[in-house]
């Protein structure tokens, strides 16, 4: 153990000495490794961050949740659009029917989702998302509030002209969220009073556009917008401990009963599982990670050859020293280990520089694009592993040449 530590200490000393003596040569070699690590870890960090953000948004759709819709969210060539378009849209009454017949259901919600302009005095926001919700929506997809409150039961029951407004919409119309409460805005010519401002969520790729939306009680929303053309859906959430498959099986039987479908008729509805969607995303990003690693790996090969080149030059410059070490009893394994350690140290230094550039990039992107980019602990371990592997591969041939040198020949060449 002590012998190995001595070799590592000497390798560190010789490596830093090499840096001082041959600054340009070493810097160029380190640049190759740094660029390769930057490419690989940068791509993986971007892909993993995108996956994490999307998965977080998928989770916001609800855990153990099934979306009952006329559309199948998985898509594919075997699922033609015309077939889905001909299906009936989910109805508000079907939510109560499902609730009464289900034993595995925790709750179910009915949701209208459309778009429209909203205005306050002379200010207008075009194409804002508009959601018509029922009371159980809060159970299935809890909302956070920056200001105000959720609708009351009496407001849902009476179809009162009140609304919740998204964070960005509130800031756009009123300058601040605090000023939004109690104000009346117009939606398709109808005046509604703001009772709550939804907490800011940030950049969204999937799911609900809460930052740029308004929410209305369903009974009021259907007075303003045509329900059939507002993409209505049912959102069912299973009880704690109920598996997604069990819930889907039960819901399928219930929906076929409600729609009065005979055993020979196809389903005229789709059950879309959030869990299945999450698994599909994981599979897609696994492939993307592999592609990104291959692209980044090509860049790393340049750095590998650079380290191999500097190690061959180093072995040649130290030929006399190697001969003296072998003459006084140094073993082949010691010489081999010494040069391998030096190659690994060089790669680690280059990797640290590349990782620093990746970190700087993540900070810039996170602040400029409002998109969190992460460098996870497993990614740091991947970086270390890559650097060690590249160091061993790049140094093995120069180190083997040094270890096989004849001491007499080596000393004479000094």
C-alpha cells in the first residue's frame, strides 16, 4: 500500500513538473480531454435535465391517474385520427356514473379545456388557456396559490362568475399578482371576478398551461363555451394501493356499461395512463442518452489520442530515468503503474476543466431560459469513470513500452 502511494505521489509530482516545463503541449492535450468531457457530460446533462423536467410535469398530471378521453394519447399509425374524431366526447354526467359504480376509485373529475381572449380595460391577452373544472379537480391535481383561494362549494354549485387566473396572465394584466384579486376581467363578453392567482410553475412542455390560463367553475364555463367543442375529459384517480392496471380494467368495464356497448363492439373511448406515459418517456430518453453518449464519445477520442501522444513523448524523454530505475531493481509492474497513473491524472485534470465548463453552461442556461439544468451525482461518477478509463486506454501502450525497456539500452540512450 505504501509503495503504491509513493508511486502515486511521484506521478503527481512528475505530472505537475510536466505541466510547468511543457505548458503548451500539455495544455493542448488537456484541451482535447476537456472538450470530450464537455461534449459527453453536456449532452447527458441536457438530456437528463429535460427528462427530469418532463417527468416532473407528468407527475403533476396526477399519480395513479387515468385520463378518459375520445383520443388515445399514445398515437401511432394503427390509430387513425378519423376513428377517434367519430367517438363521442366524455360527458359531465358520466363522472357521477363512474363514481357510483367504481370500488377502486378515489375520485373523478370532469374538465373542459379550450382557449379564448381575456381582457381588463384596454389590455387583452389572446389565446389564453381556459379550463372549466368541477370541485374534485383539486383532489386529483392540487393547485398552489400565489394569492387568494380556490372556488367554494357554493360557487361550484351555483356556477358563479368567478375565476382563478395564471401567474403570468395576472402580471400581464395588472402588473403584479396582488393587484389581481377582486378585479373583474372579461372572457368572451362575460365578466368574471378573480378570487385566486395560481402559483407560478415555469416553463412547461407537457400538461396544463397554468401560468397562462384562467379557470372557471364548470357550470359557468359551459354558459360561455360550447362543452362539446371544449375537449372535455374525465380524470380518474385510484385509491391508495390500487394498481394502475386494476383501475384501468375496472374503468374499462364501467365505461362500456355506461356507453351501452355490446361485447362485439369496440371501445369508443380511450383510457390513458399517466404511468404508461411516464414509462414511454423513460424509454425514449434512454435511447436519446445512448445517441448523445455516442456523439460525445467521438469527441472524446480526439482527447484520447492527445493523451496517448503526450505519454509516448514523456516515455521517450524519460528513457534514461526508466533505465536507472530498472537497473536498481524497479519491477515492470511499478514502471507500468507509474505511467498509467500519470495518464489517468492528466485525464482527470482535463475532465475537471470540461466539467467546470459544463457547470458554467448549466448556470447560464438555467437563468437565461428559465429551464433548470442539473449535474447529478451519478453524472459526476460517470465523469470520473470516463476519465480513468480514457487514461488507462491512452496510457497502456506507452506504459507497456516503458515497462519492457532493457535497462542497459535505456541508460545508453540517455
